[in-house]
C-alpha cells in the first residue's frame, strides 16, 4: 500500500518503534564500532556505511513529532531511547579508541570538532526532508539520505575519542555539533508536523492542562534559545574568519605572510610578515580598510621581520613567538618540498 501515514498512524508507528530493544542496541553498537574504525582510519566510505545502519534518527524524529502534537508519552519514550543510545554510543566508541593502537587524531575526527553555520543549514534542510520522507508508507531513500547528510554518528564517536584520550576540546566540540544536529532536526520536525496536521483528529494543545502546557512550552523554549544562540554565534564566527581570510589575501599581496594567528580571547589578529617595511601611516590605512571586510572590531597587530630583527625594545615573549613562527614556516616549506620530491620519485618509478 502506498501513500502517506495519517497523523494517528504515524504516532502509533513511533510508539511501536521507540523502545530500547536488544536487537536495536546491537545494531547501534555495530554502527558505532564501524564509524569509529572509519574515523580512526580516515575512511569516508566506512563512515557513510555506519550512518546508513544507525538508528539514531528515529528518537529525534519522535521527539519532534511528540512536541508538535504535545504527546507526553511519545516525548518520554523518545527521550528515553535517545539518552540510552547516546550513552551506549559514547561508551562503545570510547572503548574502541581506548584499545585502538592508532591514537592520533585523523582529519575526519578533527572535522567534527568545529561546527560551522553550514552544519546548521544542513540540519535544517535535512530535517525538512526527513519530515516528508518519514511520513511515506512505501520504502524510500530520503530518511537514510538525511542520516548521511546530517551525520549524527561521527560527532558521537569523536566525543568517544575525546573521552578515551582525555581531550576536553574534542568532547565539547563533537557534542556541540551533535546537539546542533539534534535540535535543528527536531525543530524542523515540530514546524513541519504542525503544518502537515492542521486538520488532524489528534487532541489539540487546548485540551492539555495548564501545568502541562507551561512545561511543554518551557521545554521548547529551552531547546530553541541555545540553538538560536548557536546559530548566531556560528554565523558571526564564520563571517569573521572569511573576512580575515579575504583581508590578508588582498591587502598583503606584496608581502609573505609567515604566520597568521587570531587570538579569540583578545579579539586580535597577529600577522608576521616579510617584505617592504610598512610605516605607521600604512598600518593605520590597513586598519581603516578592515571595515570593508566586516572585521573592524578585530585588533590588528603586524610583526615585521626586518623591524623585529633590528629592534632592541621587544620583550622576550614577542621575540620567542617570532622565532617560533619562523621555524614553523621553514619546517612547513621543507615538508612541502620533500613531499613534492617524493611525488616526483613515485611518478618516475611508475614510468619505469
């Protein structure tokens, strides 16, 4: 039979699906194990395979649907299943990374520790697609596609890596990304469900008592406010990063930028450059140009190699930082040169 589930049919389906079953727990553990291996070995294909069999999407969709129809039973079931799955996922992934002989952080792991505004947009778009796809009775590839696009599994596994290695930054960044995905998928489910069931026969919000209404509204507000704050913060951070990138790329074309460091605690951009000396007037002109890149509030500090070398008034910390940047720049260039040599050697061997 084809078509879409009615609101009542879909609610009953979620009632049946949202239970902590041994079979589902085993599937989740296998998915977590596969995703952890993929992250550990830097294999995107393996990570995608793990996301296809992950059952993490169901309780998030159930929570959004439950909040949309104000069904406390469904909300409790969804939260119970979701919290259980998160705890199991963290423990299994932490155990894997604890026993794994490969302890370094791969690029796939690092990528899950710094959420951007694009992750928010993906979660919103995925949530919209999920609302439509999950209501269809016939088999479709929408929900699995949403699971891959929003990537719920990798952040949990990355948090497990941080837990196993005592890395608080990895734990915080990964769980932050997981929270963003969960909240925005859930919010789009709430909005989408309310739109789709304007004439639903299910009980309305008005039939709930005052305490229940206050409790549910408070829960929704508590979920919306952090998500909104996250979206605004991420947007500002992304805009600042892009502004700094364009500013340095366009305004310092005649100089070699050895080091570029943004210190968030001081809201300061520190550049170490080589080239023609810049006077105070020229530096002031550069600072005035910052506004056109949207980074007028960022304090610009420029360390010039020739001035540092000739100056006798610099403190030891600045001098140490300068020489560290020089050494890093030299090491980076030597590494790039060696990589090019190795690549040329491999190509010559292939020809032979």
